C-alpha cells in the first residue's frame, strides 16, 4: 500500500513536466514548479524603474540638454517639456532653448505659446540661429495654416469661453490673418472678425469675475492689444504679470508687455505726473504738498488737498468700475474735476501745467472709451 502511494506521488510530480518532452527522451530532472518566478520579478522591477520620474533639476545642465534633444528626437513631447523647462529656468538666453520649447509647444498643440518661443528664437540677438532657422520658419508657416483652420471652426462653435479661447489663439498665432477671406461652412452666416473679438473679450471679462488667473488676464490683454485698445491691454497684462508663477508665464507676459509699450509707449511717472493722473496715496499727497508749502498760502494748500483727494476717490472708482458705461460716467466727472481743479487760484506754473495735462489725458481716455462702446455695440449685432 505504501509502495503504491509512492508510485502515485512520483507520477503526480512528473506529469506536468513530461508533456513537452519528445518521444524517447529521458524525463527531465525533478524541479520545483516555482522556478520561472525570478525572471518575472525582474521584468516587473524593470517596468517600475522605467516609470520613475526623472529629476532633471538634479542633473548637470549638459545632461539635461542631451536628454531634451533625445526626447525631441523620439517625439516624447510631454517629457521633453519637463526637460526644456529646466533648461530655460537655468538660462533664458540661448536661442536654441527657445526653439526647442517652440517645437514642444507646437506638437502639444499649445500654439499660442509656441509662437512666442519661435518668434523669440527668430528675432532676438544670439548665436546658433542658423542651426534651426529653417525649421523654425517652417513651424511658423504651419501655425499660420492652423489659424485658418481655427477661423473656419469658430463658425461652428457656441458663443462660450471655448470659442473665446480659440479666437485668442487664432489671432495670437497669426495677428494679420485675412479673416474676411475665410469662407464660413455651408449654412453659416458670414461675420466680421470684430464680432468674434468682442464676444471673446466679453467672455474673458466675465470669467475674470470669478476666476482671476494668469491666462484669463493675458488673453483679455492680448485681445485688447490686437484691437489697439492699449489702456485696457496694459492694465490687464500688468495684472497678469503680477499673477505669473512660473518662468514660462513671466516670459509670455513680458513679451506682450514689451509689444504694448512699443506700440503705445507709457511715459515715466514723476511726482507731478502722478498728480496729473491723480495716482497718489495719502502719504505721497502730504509729501507733494510739503514741497510747495513755501510757495502756497495755507488756503491754497487746503483747497489743493480737498480737490486732489476728490480726484483720488474718482480714480479709485474708475479702477473698480466693471462696466464700460460706468467708466464713462466716472471719466466725465474726472474731466470736469480736472477742468475745475485749482481754478481761480494763483498756483505755481508747473502745477498748472500738470493739471492741464491731466485734463488732456482724461479727454483722450473719454474719447477712447466712447469709441470702444460704439464698436462693441455694433460688433455684437453680428
């Protein structure tokens, strides 16, 4: 009985190993069935090692550069973004870094970011442009083609923030797009570019009520810049820059800020310039009037303080105003106050010249805002 059990047990252990043996071959030596586990464990370890995130910040910059080039060659765009970001955080000057980032953004379909990087690489002074210039220009041409695709797409989109974003992207990657030459899809009524621009502005403006983030301010600024409404563009990009929390965002904001300054230069502000725009604080006002204490009577100083403080309140109201018509009413009050400011009193000539300058600026902003309201009203009619 015991012998039979030993035979059966032997057969039980041999059967799983005999099925693959050729006829006439001796059966393989007895081995434990768990032997294959070791290579499986090794494979699992290899996969886990591949999934570990590379810490480019801990690498030498030359190693990061080589890794970035290899990732771009392999078209691993997400990982290349991480590597090139580290390169630019280390040094923003090399043109090839900006070209590589332009490539990455283009293939990640972040076209509005790609265009700034490519533009920088193609226009700024630096070495090595000849190595990538042709490829960079090719990408710029492809961006222009993308802008036409987006233009056609706008007609089929609902009037929402997504369409506003697409409008912004279209204009950002091709500011001179011939929108009137773009035919709408069959069954869609042809509209002017200003219609899409104004509706996009309104959507970003509404979004800023609840979501005061970098890109909402940036997009709103760019749309105003494209429309040449520089006052609103400058105010929005300044706010955008204050919210920037990465090297990339600072780069984009500074690029747009420079363009606004180039097309509509902002004068340097002295104390008297601040008086003319009523851009003063209580401490600055006290310090300013103190300078003229020897030239003005006590009555003149008192009146100047009262009138300037009234103007400061109007300026604060203007900064907080959300609707164009509300701003218009405040500007009219601002203009009236500027004209009456210090009237009938014998003030020093330099103060009076700044009061006159303030009146001119108030008139210019008033006319600009009236024109904006007119254009927006007509544009929203389609």
